[in-house]
C-alpha cells in the first residue's frame, strides 16, 4: 500500500495588510520534510509512523506553512496548489490520501482554497480512494470541502494540542472505509455565531470532552466543532458543527443540530472576557508578586496581525513601571541593528509602530543589547517546532523586549529564556498571542489577563467590517436566525 501525505497551511485575515506570497511559506517535501524542524514537522512524522505501522509506504509531498497574513497572492496560491497536486499525480499508485490543511486559507481571487485543493485531489484519485483531512478548527467549513473529502477531522482543542490524535482518527476511520466496514455520511449545522472558544476553560472544556465521548466508532464516527475564523470575510464565516455517522444521514443531522443548539445556548458565557489596557496594568501595579501574563490578543501574528503594536508598551512606560518583559516584536531591521552593535552595545531603537494602521505609534528607546541568537526556535502546541529566525533581547527604561526577524506569535517561555532572560522573575510578561500561549505559560503565570487593544484581531465581533459575509449572526443579531 502507498499512503500519500501533503500539507498546505495558512490562515488568511481579510483585515490584515501583511502580504502572503509564495515567499512567505516554509516549504519542504519528501525526506527533507521528515528531517526538518518546522511547524508541520510533528504532523509529517506522526503520519509517517502511522503509515509504517499500518504496513503502508508513506509518500510525502509538498508540506508548506506560512504565518497568517492577508489573503494569499492568487498566482502564488495556484503555484503551491499545483505543486501539491503534481506530487500526488506523480505517484504510480496510491491507496489513501492524507492531507493537513488549515480551513481558512483564501487568496485574493479564491474564497475557498481548501475546497479547491480537495476538488483537485479528488479529480486525480477518483471516487474510490479515501481522501482524509486534518484541519484547524478556526476554519470556514464549505460544501466543497465536505463533498470532496471522505473525512474532515478538525482539531478539537484550542490551543491546538491534538493534531496527532486527529491524524489517528484519519487512520482509524480510513481503515474502516478501505475495508468496507464504514461509510461516513456528513451533516452540518450552523451555530449562527462569530466568536472564539478557548477549550481549556469551562464551559468549553466539558463540551469538548463530550464531543470525543460521542464518537462511538459505530453509529457516530466523528464529531467536530468548527469554531470558524472571525477575521476571514467569506460566505461561510462563522461556527458550525460537523458530524459523520456511519451510513445514517438522519442520525448525523440530528446530532449536529442538537450540538449547534448547545453552542448557541452557551454563547454568552463561552466567550473570553477582555480587560482594557488601563485595567490590566492596574492589576499588575497592585499585585504582590508575578509574573502576571498579559496577552495582547489583537496583535497576534498567528491570526494575521503585524506583531509590532505598542499600545501596552506605551502605557507601561507612561506609568514608569519596570520589571516587565515583552515578546515577540517583529522587526528584522531592528534585530540587524542589534547584531551590528553586539551584546553589551547600545543603540537608539525605534520599537514598533511600523507595519500597519493597527501598530500604534513607534516608541523610541535608548537600549542595551542584552542577548542575541541565530536561527532560534520555540515549542509550539506543546509538541512541534516554531521558527523565530534571528532574535535580540534589548533593555531600556526598565523594560525588556524580545525582537525577532520572523513574524510569529509567542507560544512558550523559551522566547525569553533562549536569550538568558528569566521570565519567571519578572513582575509582568506581555505576550503577543490570543490563546496558544496558555499551554506554555500556565506553569509560571500567577495570573493571566486578556487585554483588548486595537488590532487586526479585533474582538468586537458585532462590528467587524465584513463585505462578503452577509448572514445574520450573534452578537450582531440577538435572536438566533432561522
């Protein structure tokens, strides 16, 4: 048997101005994809292990990932799609196709890249070969995605720690399909909500656990809560339930509709509570000990933000507060300046305020370079490698800033410690992330605060400036649409 695997992953923010082109993608294939450390390495290696354990030969095609930004340049999307399809077409025979896609990738001329990719895959392999896909829950679930795949398994956890488990789902159900023991039929129910749902806290913790318990492997094969990606402006924006039953569409639809109603009922108490910048810093000022972790949720590169906004930094400086560390500011030029003066050197640093209308005003600081690193990395999702590029630790006016040459969110305390900064000893840590930081920082955080700032990930869901998405949804509409 030959099992084919490929991945094409990015999340497109319709309100971001950060370009996403072919150059934005880290790309590997074949043995290089298995041996390289990058954000998809855990998925690639887990697939290869499972394929080998199944007695199949793993064939690795294109595996490409880009930090989220604006919609992908269409010609570059087509080139990447066609490279993936060419890798599949070059296989002399294939018994199953496994894909890792995001689900919220759009180009400037295609609002359903995943549906388009899956349509191309299905055209190559025909109707008899299982096409099995693991995806991010922050996705736009479309008819074409469901139509062209035998199984879509969306990660259940946010932070997304269960990618390997979802690949296991693909192998388990895929084997049943190939052996004629299962015939998945899919049903979708619209929750009519735009929001975000961290799963480490209630009520989502219990709800997520129950989704897994509902998968009995007999009548109900797979249950996914597709959270949706609020900052993607598409006809299918918003949250949905997806249920696969074994040859029983009625059972699938009944369960999907019931679960969507539960999501609607808990809509108010399932959304994160955000504080203003002033309120969050007041809490830091009054705290007896730290570190208190402040999440700059709207400036999260992992959702397409520039990662150089200064709103929280400016307020800490205005209050004269010290012993605060920030990560990660994206500024390749500033990193280069730091490398030129070296550790112990000083420079006049213009921090942030460069890339976007969401970036705020730049902050000018006289800083000392405290640390430098080349080709630095951090742990992402508790199990894979995220590339930081070259990094610098600078210190000025009592605050510490970690600056990177690659734009990425802050996942793990290693963004501080790899340069020698003891983040556990700081009064406060400000991380540019929405929720993925929680896994890494929970062991050291005395308290965690989500801070509302202007940004590309504006959490005022009722007033997002959609142009394409025109369906009623909560919180823009109070009553549940029919």
